[in-house]
C-alpha cells in the first residue's frame, strides 16, 4: 500500500471518529452529515492531521460498519472495561473505541498494530490526559482475545 493511501486512511479514520461523535451527540444520520462532504469540509482535517484528502468510501466503510455492529462492538468494549462502563466513558472516547474495535474485529487487511497506532494518535489530538493510555489498554486487551464480527 502506498504512503499516500495510508495517509488518506489516517485522515478517513479521523473524520469517521468525528462523524460518529456527531451522530451520537446530535442524533444526525450519516447520510445527513455526508451531504457536507466537500474539499472545504475536509480542509481543516487535512491541516490538522497530515494534509491528505480523506477517502469518502473508507469513511463510509467505517461509519456504516460501526453503526451496523454497534451493539456487538459495545458488548466487546464493556466486557473489557475494568471498573468502568461504556456510558461513563467520554462520548468522543467512545467514538474512538468503537471505530478502532470495528477495524480490529472486522476482516480487513489492516494489521492490529496499525489500528492501535492510528487511533491512539487520534485520541492524542483530542485528549492530553490519561485517555490515550486508557484507550490503548482496552484495545490491547480486545486484540488479544478471539473476537470477530
């Protein structure tokens, strides 16, 4: 896979997390949010991440996959939380976890290590405290078990 394609996927993951967050907070549908997709819409993401234009199809793949499997994803996350429950976790952290778990558990060509790194980096864009380590720990625990969607 080319470096440019990897950067497009990185940008796509960031946009996917933001869309999932907006869907949960505002109750908007993916279809409604995706109507805003334009070069201007993506320009802020491109400058904050890596200057690569996100791949609209990869965004759709992640957001639709998380939406389709959210109940199972949430069960998997909940089973791997110690002294926490999913509703207690920040909405943005939930969006990051759901996206990452979807990619970890779906049959795709992305190595677990790449998924970890990508979503930990996304979490660092939004959180400066313990959340990136918290998210890493949950993903590590889930990846070491035999879950599949």
